[in-house]
């Protein structure tokens, strides 16, 4: 007499199915905090039934887990990538513009108003006693402070520009690294899925890399199906700037090279074609580094350097020569006055510490060479404060008439197109504040959009501990029930085979 173990096989299948579901649930729970992880679900179905020979129907054979599904909404992924590059760009700009605001630090006890107030206060004191050499030394020191204020602003602006330049190189290296990793994952995923499985964890890892890449540069991501010798294959592609960054098993690198200005530009390593990002962190660094604010360009560091250069040379010319921005000569200027030692034609401000004679070798064109980087007091004043021209010619010795004229330049709204020196700086700082607030606003808006999309992604793909614990209990019960079924079937077979004495006869 033959003994059937069919019932035991059904019970064992129940054990295997429940165990597999418990493994999947445990995998979800342990990855609840893993970035980019997608919740996985076992695809369970009834196994193939058997036909009963008597024609009474079909007998079920239990259940199987036929696959493990990765819960993911690809549309939300593409939506996230299309918005993440704008967020990367404006977040970068907002951070850098905040740095520029900190450099100008207006109003403050160390800003332009304080430096100029100290300088003109010293001139005011000198007007009371033009022959006082200690006050002349004070005017010299406050004049040096004015020049150093310009120098400091310019050098700090240039440092931000240099930092942007270095950041571009670092970001390009990150892009290449992500491209290589995506390429390697493409190959691993391809091999893992040759037998029809889905490499869920590897796909999650690749998606997370694309998330990071999409913040640096604008990309287009596609997974196309191609026919390879009669067999359909999936090929993952990443396009940047109209060219492949990743094409299935191949990746293409970017490189930086120095332009005429000594700054880094970007090109494709193989073709040497220039790469110009439309958005992303690299775009943010490029705009702040290179933006002149003219012809539609972003108002970046060069714009503010140019404005400070304009401020330095216009102020120096007005103070030295009495000539305003529009070319009108309104004052005698420091060069038209007389020092305590009787010297005339001395310029108070020059560049690189040049003497008045060296500075004026090119006439008024010399003022075009003054920048915020190099403005200084003249070697004449630095060596001998007695040469500060407090007096006007043809007056009594030690008169203060020229100093009184120079004091008027502090509030003269004809010095700049924007008005007085204070008005110029107010307009510049206000423009910077507007640019910074605009960048912060767009960064905040994009962050809100990104968070909304991410929340939607998490609602689909994220692991819920409560849900997984409920599944854990459910599959534990089903495992225990299957184990109980095994125990019952074992008891049945024990009675059938041994106690009835039918086994082995």
C-alpha cells in the first residue's frame, strides 16, 4: 500500500512561504533609515494545483513566493530629478550671496561708514589746528584705513571667487565619480537580472546616486528597452548637456581646464567640447564666480568687484583732484593745496604705494589703474604727513581752507551717479541684499517643491514601521499555523504507518 505525503508537502510549502515573507519584512525593517531604500513586497500566489484522477476537481498544492517587488513610482523619481537641479543652483547662490553680505557687513562698526567717519573726523580735527603734527599722523593712519578697507573688501570678494573656482573642480570630480558608480551598477544590475529577477537593492543604490548627481548638474535619465539578438534588454542612460554621461556600460568624464583668466572651465574629456550646465550646483558656482551683471548675466562677484573698483578710483580722483564722476572739477582737491612744508601737487591716494610723481606719470589716466585691490595712500604722505595739503596757495602759513573744501566731499552728492560716497555704498549694499533675498526665496521655494515630491515618494516607497510590524505578526501567525499543520500531518502519518502496522509490509 502506498502512503501519500501530499499534505506534508503543502504544509512545508506554507513554512517556506511564511519564512520568505518574514525575511522580506525583516529586510524592510532593518532598512527603514537607509537613504533611497524602497519598500519590498513578496509576490505570493497559489502554487500549481493537481487534477484529481476521478474528475472531482483540482487539489490545491499550497503557495509560493514567485518574486519580490520593489515599490517605486518612477514618475516621482523623474519629477524629483527635474526639480533638484534648480534647488542645487539656488541653494548654492543663496549661500554664496550670504557670504558677500557678510563681507560688506553694512551697517556695522567696521564698515564703510565707520571708516569714512574716522577719516573725515581726523580731517575735521586737522582743520582746527593744521600745524599739529600728531593730528596729521592721525589723518595719515585713517587714510591708510580707508585704503585698507577697499583692499580688504576686494581681497575677500576675490577669495569667494577663488572658492567658487575650487568648488567647481570638486563638483566635476563628484560628477565623474557618480557616473562611474552608476556605470558599474548598470553592469551589476544587468547580470543580476539575466535570469528574470529584479535587482531591487542595486536599483535603489543607483537611484540614490542619480538623486545626488541631479543636484550638481541638470540631467536627463532614461531606461530604454532595446532588442539584442532577439532578446529585450534594459539600458540605463544619463544625458548631460546633450551628450551621454552614462550609456549602459559606458561612462564619459568631464574635466576642468584653465581659461585665459586662470579660472576653471569645463569640457568633455574625450571630445574636448565645452560643457555649459543649465542648472545645478555647478551653474550656481559659475554664475557667482563669473557674473558681471551685464547683458543678462547673473550679478556675481565680478559685478561687486567692478563697483568697488569704480568707488575707489572715483573717490581717489575726487579727493585728489576735486573732479567728480561726470568729469566736473568742483574743488581744488588735495593736489591743489599746500603742505605744511610748502610742497604742492601731492596726491593723497595713489596705488601700490606710488609717489605722486610716479603716479601722475600718465596724467589723469593713472586713475584708471586704481582698483580696490591696490589703492593706497601716496608714498609722499606715508613718509611725511607734513605734506598733507591743509592749506590753499597764496594764504597765510598753516591755513585750513583746503581741508575745509576736502571735508565737503564727504556729503557731496555729485561725486557719484548714485550721490555721495555713503549713497553709493547704500545703493550697492541694497542691490546685494535684493540679490541675496531673491536667491534665498528661490532656494526656499525649490526646497518646498523638493520636500513635497520627496514626501510623495516616501508615501509610496518608504518603510512604515507600524505596517511592517503588522506584517511581521501576520506572517509569524501563518508560519506557526503551517508548523502546526506539519505537526498534525506528522501525527497522522505516525498513526497510519506505525500504529496500524501498514508500513513496510
